[in-house]
C-alpha cells in the first residue's frame, strides 16, 4: 500500500509541476490582424495607435506582453479621464483575448497534447493511484492524524494549498490573461465539444469536473462501507459531468443558450438578467423551455423536493458547489467552526445574502419590464447586480468559498454565503419530513459526529439529548452517521409532526 501511495503522490506532483511549467512555454507577438479580430470597431484606431510600439515585437513571456499592452491602454484612459472625456474612455478589457491570440509556440500546435498528458494526465493518474491505495485498508472510516497532519490541520501543506487556490481564483476572475497558456491547453477539448475556442470559463469547468471525478473516486473508496455515501457521490459526479459540463457545452455547439440545467436561482443569480432572458427567448422553443424549467425549479421543485427529502436532495446529491466540497473538500471537513459564535454569524450572513439576491433580482426584473434602471431615486439595478457579482458571485463564492477549504473547512460558501442553501434551509427547518434521528442511549460521546460535521453542527449535543437534527444548515451529507461507531444517527423521513425538536 505504501509503495502505491508513494507512486501516486510522485506522479501527481510531477503532473502538477508540468502544469505550472506550461505557463512559461509561449511567446507572444501582437499584429494588426489580432487587434482587428478582437477590438470593437469604435476602439480599433485608438488601440492600433497606442500599441504601435508593440507591433511584430517578439515577447518571451506573457508578463512583459501584458504589461506593455495594458500599460498602453491605461495611459490612454488616464489621459481621457484627465480631460474628463468620459465617453472616450475604453472600459472594455481586451487583454485576455489579445494575449490568447498573440500566443506562439508548442501550445498552439499539435504538441499541445504532449503537455496536456504530461500535466493533466500524470496528475490524474497520480491522484487515482493515491486513492486506490485506500483499497488495501479495511472498509470503514479511518481519519488517522487528521488533526495533526500538515495537509489537513492548517499546517504548511494546507496553507500552501489554500494560497494556491486563492491565487487561482483571483487570477481566474480578475486577471485571466495570466492563465492564457492553461486555456490553450484545453483548447482542443473545447473545440471538440462546443466547436469553439476555449475560454477561461471552459478551463474552469474542465478543472472543476476533473477534480470532482478524481476526488469522487477517492470518496467511493474511502466510504465503500456506506451505500448512502457511494450513491450520493456517484450522483454529484454524474450531475457535474453531464448537466454542468457536457450538456451546456454541446448546447453551444448546437447554437443554443448555455445553461447548467441543474443550477437554480438564487444560486444562479444571473438567471433573470436581461441578456439571459433575451438569449432564451430568441432561441425559440428550447430557450423558452429552459426559461420555464429554471422558474419551475426555483418556485416549485425547491419547496416540494425539500419537503419530502430535506435540502440534501440538492446540496449533497446535485449541486456542483456541494459536489466539490464533498470530494475535494472532504479532507478538510473537520475544520468547520463548531462554536455558537460561528452559528450566530452564519445565520445573519447567509440570510443576508439571500435578501440581497432577492432584492437584486426584483430590481433587475423591474428594469427589464419598465426599461428604467433606477428605483426610488437611488437604487440602480445595474450597480447593484454588479456589486453582487463582484462581492458575492466572485469573491465570496470563489476566492473565499473554495480557497478557504484548508483554512475554514469545506463548506464555507454553502454555510455562510449560498442564498439557495438559505432558501432550502428555511423550508427544511419549518416544513420538511427529513430529519436525522438520534438514539442517545447508545451514544458513547466519542465526538466523531461533531468533529466531522462540515456545517459546524454540534451533532453530539443533539444525540445526547435525544433530539432530531433538523437544523436549516444541515445538508444531509450523512457523514455523521457514517463515522458513528454505534449507529446512533440515522437519516430518515416521516411526518412533520413527529420530529423531536
């Protein structure tokens, strides 16, 4: 087992190192044709003039190329702002598209497959071998040294992973031009699926899906004694691969609107944005179906399904955010804060985000139907949706929600920020047949259930009092039951009136 474990780790580190190295492979050359292809007509003359010194110059790395290109545009914009010529300022960011098209070298030729397999291929094989080593152990949960290992207890490895994830999300959302080589690495796959070049969001979707699949296999092996854990892991792997990745990409190939068919408002906060609605209406019958499908999911499926099955039907079986948390984030679930202070903060923050999302959506719809962007003289729908997208959609959900896995546990976003989780939780708390039943007489107070509750619930306290767990934050992952050595906890459904709370 140790040799397989060690081989998997070596292959993963080698593949990861090759992936990082690919960022250095390309050279860059700006041409008039690239500007004509990327830049809007009204900006072409300015961009041609400002970047004339860059034309046909060969850059050895994208840092120098990006610095010169961005510097040229920023200098022009600063001059226009100084003259208060606001209409002349270039607000569009062309840097990523220009850098991608200006790339030269191995990643723009058939050699891209060599680096694809040296990076993604080796890393995936290494991860699978590392996970497969777990089959040599006896079935059952073994969390040996979880609270002492530097990778899982906020040690140097965990902090390093957190820093990388935070840096990746910052670059993805705000500086994608520095990731052009990684985008080029998956370009052939993008063209095969949607018949178009890869974007930063295709790169993200590909990585997201690959990680859930590899770490999902790890979950299947580690929790092979639990049928419930195996079924829900297979479920999130399927929904992420099919509904969130393959189907939306293929729909683009068919000239249909891009939509993750399992994503639900208000988690999908852009669903009611004007351009999204128009895009679906212009797509004909399929687009209208997608619009109606999304509305029915939010207004009918959420309360009905949650009444019968609790919020677990979505948060632990379908959701992509939950899928990543349950697979990639599994080694960090014990880091979730279990204190009363954290619970109080959680309730205020997550329901505050839900209110923010509802207000923003109402303003967006008001603007769509009336054509007026300002309400009550000071609420501007465009400013509010931009603010939500920046602080909640990007920083909270991405940078903090995933980047903080090794620091605050694997459900930071789901627990503190997800508006859909708040919506589902309200139904679960007050009107759902789902509950986790407890048998306090069998509890030996080992604390495993509380330690590994990713939502920060003190499960042991409920068990000792013989109370059913119906907390609005509980996602029904069932890990508390899986790690209980006495079978004290059971996920059940029954009449709402029979819940012991």
